[in-house]
């Protein structure tokens, strides 16, 4: 999910054919999502408008706390509307959860080696009674001009309670002191040759030589050069892999580094909520984050063998170099092949945050376009259904939040005096409590920002604008141009890990 963009642009091929059952091309995904979202919003508006205007109560003058004179109105939607809305939300959430569970169960029970070669039953039958030796860990760190952040990444690796057997820095077109950092640390270096496909292309080069020599009980961890592992990450991953030979990948939960002012706090709150949601899903992976994830070699080899047939991409490549978000695409690839994966709550990392609004815009636009291109390339399948639903949900949320803020603005401009509505204040209080509770582990700064509500709503609107921009660019077939983020020297995140001598 996170990776510094290289100097060469690689926006993918907008005209690339989608997988069977898909909308036809990644470009079609943007059009389909936009059309479905607008249609849903129009249907809701039509349903509301047919009810007609609801009778409103005349505002009443009141005194709050004995000193504050206010106007309030007891207007509220009819009980049947409230009940219908609650029923619809619960029905929709339950439906998505049941469908996702049904798809997961079907994959776990599959014995089809042709369609689901990584399904648990297929893997268990192939490895029954075979001991492939102890688990060994090889870490690959793709790096493009990462001399500022790489020392802390390497320090967090050697400080692990289960230290990796090999650490290989994949130096891709580096022009700074990255190689000198590697030599000082005494780690292996793989220098790419003629790579023009950024992170995915660099990893493909090293994996071509590495995977054939990896055994069934060896594992490969791929992590970003701006990430610090919390102690216990590798120990937990190895334990999980050793206990379940059908497990194909272990992903990490990421938290934001300290600093970068209010913008940094927005991102930290966002990441805390995402990690909380993953814990509530009990480790069921949505995306194997590029910050740090562990793979069984047979999973990566099977992906490479399936490219060009069951999966999009070039035959022999682990990563599809046409994908803007290679970690998201690899997750879908593994799921499509039936692979079992998890993100344990013990596997946490600290990763970089975007220091400016401009770099945040570039990062999130790449994420959004990458997500759309991925589901467009794979089409509508059982494994991608959850991703399509998420994109539709984001689109609907864009319309809902925009409308909400617009109505508040209109009310401010239209009324001489503010009118309070107890019913809507009650809903707002519930929303506020939810926002604070979901970032509680982040400390008082996270809670204070969440309690203010409106700053985070404005931040959400900024992300919504990026979402709309991504949809428009995809729908119009515009190419993307991503630039590498130059990292400034920084200290590691203090609550998690300190740099140690290599």
C-alpha cells in the first residue's frame, strides 16, 4: 500500500483487457463506479422527494444552563423513516459480511488445483507428511534514494527477537548514499539493471533469482525502506507460518510516525482507525500492506506462473508492473488463487507520513487510481466483490458528506439566528463518541482532534476531492505521473522502537 514512487512514470495501460467477468478494462471501472454511485444517490433523492415536505415545528426560545438563550426545534424524521434507515444499514452490512464469509468458506473448501492452486486443502494435501526444514526469513527492501530512512529500517530488523537470516536491499537506480549505508550495515545489496518499472520491476528482478532456491518452509518478507518493525513482528510471523502450512502470507498493521503537525495527526488518526478495523476483522486481510508483509515462496511462485492466464500481468513476474498499487494487486492475485492470509494484531510497523498537502495529494491519488485499475483489470469476481463494494461505499460517502456540509452552509446563510435541533444533535453526539473511541489508543492528541469533529470532516472532504479526481482521470483515460518523495533525515518513532547500532 505504501511505496515511494520512482522517477519513471508507470500509470498502467488504460486499455488493458480485464479478466473474464470484468467490466472490460480498468478505465471502465471509473465509469462504472461513478454511474452506480450517482444512480444510487438519485434513487435516494427520488424516494425522499416523493414523501413531500415534512411539517416543521416553530422554533422555541429556551435558556441553556440558565444563561444562554437559544432557539431550538423538535423536528425529527417520522419513526417509520428512522426504522427503515436503520434496517437498510443493518441489512446492507449484514449482507456484505455474509457474502464475504461465504466466499471465504468456499475458497477454504476448494480442491480445484487448476482454479485455486493456493487453496488451503490443496496446499495441505500437497505438503502432508513432508518436513521442509525450519522456517528461515529473507528480507527484501526495495530502495530508491533512501539513505535518510534506511538506517532506522535496518536497525529495527536486526533488533527483532527473531532476527532474519538474510537482509537484501534492492537498490533501484540510486544516486544518493543508499549503497554506502548498506555497506556500513553489512547487508547484502542487489542492484537492479535497466529497471524502468519502479518498485514492482525492481522486486521482479531479485525474485527471479531468489525464489527458485527457496524451500517450502522459507519465507520472504518485503518491506519498505521507510518502515520500522515493532519488536515481535518476525517472531509472530514465523510462529504463524510454522503452525499453519496452508498460510500463504502474513501482513502488517501500520501506524504513522510522529511529527508533521496537524496534517500528520490527521494521517495518524486515519491509520489508527484502519488498524482497529483490521483487528475487528480478526486478521482477515483486506490489503497485504507494502510497508511489511511476509510471503511463502510457493505463493509468489504460483502468482508468477499464473500471470498472463489466470492473472493479469507478464508471465514470470511476481508483481504486475502495470499496477500503480502493487501491494493491493498482489493481494487480489493471491486471493484469486485461493491463498490464505492474515494480519495479526502483533505484527505492527511504523511508517512514514506525507509531510505536505501536495505529497499527500499525490500519494492518495495514486492509491485511488491504483485501486480502480486493479478491480478493473480483475473484473467483478467473488474475490473482488468486497473491493467493488468499498469503492461504491466511498463514492456514496462523498455525496453524503458533501451534501451535509452544504446544507449546514445554507442554514448559516439563510437564518439570522442559529436553530438547534435536539434529534440531530443526538445523532451528532453518537458520531462524535464513535470518532473519539476509534482513535482512543492514539493518545490525547488523537482524541482531542477527533472530538473537534469538523477538522477531520474537512480532511475527509480533501480526500473525497482526491477520490473524485481519480474517478475523473480514470474515466477519461488520463495517464499518471508519479514522482519519488525525497526523505528528510528523521528520528524513529519513539513509542515504538529506537535505532540501534548495526
